[in-house]
């Protein structure tokens, strides 16, 4: 069975490389490379958005939570789906009309202030790098089991595949890969794992006979845990560069809204299915050794419950989930590094910085490839040498939400907010978040007890919101000139001329 599973996963990896060459043939501009030409249709957009946000935590972790807590283990992925829903219904059409590449560019357009963008670009780069490194480390564990490799070798080879197809074709390659990953995950979870595992458990009635009532209660995982999921994942999804960059790929505002909303609903159903699989696995395989973590449940179902070929497809689904998150985070990191962080650093040394509001070179595809390749190598090295990339990702996530959520969402919803208020809000939220982590870490008896606590985000958000409102109201509003330009971009006017020409001339769409 291991040979069959290994063969299926190996074929999948080869297919990923072929997608890279396919994407190269469709990439003729920076817009093509970074945001798939901004011309994805509803079906492809929905699939790629769902593939991006449903990573290893949602797939492997979701099944593990179902094994431990029953149906309430679905709340993690439900929170993710809710974040996609809110982003799509409330903000995605406006973001799509801006025709930008990064979160920092949105802040620059809205506030007309470099102070409001500098912190955001550095934090966003750290977040996307750690997200990519975490995903790379996660799918390497599958290769260790299937191919009996050392973990560093699994990271190097698996990461190399993601880096290669992402570098060669950019967002077009990632889009095709994500679409295939979406199909594999759908088949693997809904059509294979769910019915086979429920069958092994004797159906819902059989599972009820073997398990206690707590496994069927929606609050079994704990109210505080459910709240934490929504604070961390729902709010984080509203402002992540990797998510926004996928919004920018939609062909129209309507596709960004309703295609994204469909992806959000799909995520919620995916979460319920994963928890149900874990619950059924608890009834069918009650004696699994989960002392090292619940992630073993997914692999155990694939190898002990499912037939050989079916198990191979399911293992490929797990790899697909993690690779889709890694590739999305990688191109997001490269986009932020090149367009936001590099001009910032160049300004420190008195070198030419791109003027405020200047647009990205639409014809420098080679330069973008170099950045994706370089950042890909960095993330692979990080995944190999860093003992706990999850802790680093958690810190980045805390700062992302605690320091950046308020000025970003405020810029989209509160016209009185200004650049001074946004900059002060970012500084206050970031400082309070980091200070809380340090204080709790010093007091904690466990390693990373302060890092994994909820308080840093809560306190950071409170400080950020208070400072944003007070400083914005006590200082001058954003200038009329900046607000007029912002309103024009929100209405879909004032689009960069080079990119408008590229998009209009492409003629190609994905339906």
C-alpha cells in the first residue's frame, strides 16, 4: 500500500512542475505573473480561493480536531470560511477595483502617507515568509512517512517543487495548481474519506453507540477556543496579503464578491466534513496513539480505513492542501518584498525610492521571477533550520491582527481616518502586542506560553482601535486631493494606464 500511495503522490509532484511550464506560456506581463492578469472567471476564482485558505491546518488538523472533540472540531475551519465570506461580501469588490498588488499600496492610496505603509510592509513580509515556511515544513512530514526520507530532505524536495512551479509561471501556474488541488481535496474529503470512514464506524447511528454525547455537541471544544478561532483566523483573513492578492485575480468585482462568498461557504462545509471524518475515525479507530499530536489521525484513516488507491488520493489531497497555502504565501512574500520593502530599505541609504503612488513596471517579469526564487530558497532554509516556525508564525499573526487590522479596515470604512492616525495605530497595536507576548512569556512556566496566549491580540487590537480613533479625530483629515484620488480608484477609474492596456489587450479569460 505504501508503494501505491508513494507512486500517486510522486505523480502529483511531477504534475505540479508541468503546471509551471503551462503558466509560463500565459505570462506576458507583471500583472499576469503576480495576479493572473486580473481575469479569473467565477469557477476558477472560487476554486483557487478555497485551495489557498484550506491548508494543512484545515485538512489534516481539522480531522484531528474531530477525532479529539467530535463535531465541534469544525469551528477552526468554520472561522476560516467566515473570514473568506466577510472579506468577499464586504470588501472584495472595492479591492478588485483598486488594481493594486499589495496591502501597503492600498494604505498608500488611502492615506497618502508613507508613515502608514512602512510598518505594514515589514510585518506582512514576515507573516507571509513564516506562513510559507510552516506549510513547507508540514507537507515534508508526509514525505517522511511515504518515502522514508529525512525531514530536511523532504523539505528540500517538496519545497523545491513549489518554488520551481511558482517561479516559472507565477500566479498562472499557482492558479492551475490550486484548481487541481481544489478538485483533489474535494474528491479526497467529501467523496472518499467521509463515506468510507462513516462506513467503518457503522454510520451515524453506529458512531453514536460507540461515542459519548460530548462528541456530538457543537460547543464541546469550549467557548473560549471558538472565540479565539474567530479572533485569530477570521480577522486575520480580512487583511492577509496572500488572500488579498488572490482577490486581485478576479476579472470583475462581482466575481470577487460572489466567487469568494462561494469559497467561504465551501470552506464551512469542508470544516464540518473534516470534523465528521475525525468523529467517525474515533469510533472506528478508538485506540490510535495521539500522544505526539492529532495529525496522525489523517494518515491513519488513509492507511488503515481506505483501500490502497483511495488512500493514495487522500494523501495527495493532504499534500495539495499544504502546497496551495505555501505557493500562495510565497508569491505574496515576493510581491511585498519587491514592491514595498525594497523601496523602503533603498530609501534608508539615500537611493532612489519609487515616488509615492508610482506604479509597478508591467514588463519586468524576469525580475519578479528572481524575487520568487530568492524568497523560495529563504523559506526552504527557514523550514529546515528553525526549530519552531509555528511560534514565529504565531508572533507574526499576532502583530498582523493586533497592529494592522484597525488601520486597514478603518481605511476602507472610516473616511475620517488619516495617515497620522493609521501610523500611530500601527505603532501602538504592534508595541502593545509584542510587549504583552514578552510579559506573558516571562511569566509562563511553559515554553512559548506567552506566544500562544490570546491576550496579545486582544490588547493589541484595543490599543490600536483607541489610538486610531483619537489621533484621527484630533488631527487634520486626509487631504481632499488624496481622498478624491482614492474615490476614483474605488470606482474603478484612475487605473494604471500600462496595466489597463495589458488587461484589455489580453482577451483571454478563465471561466
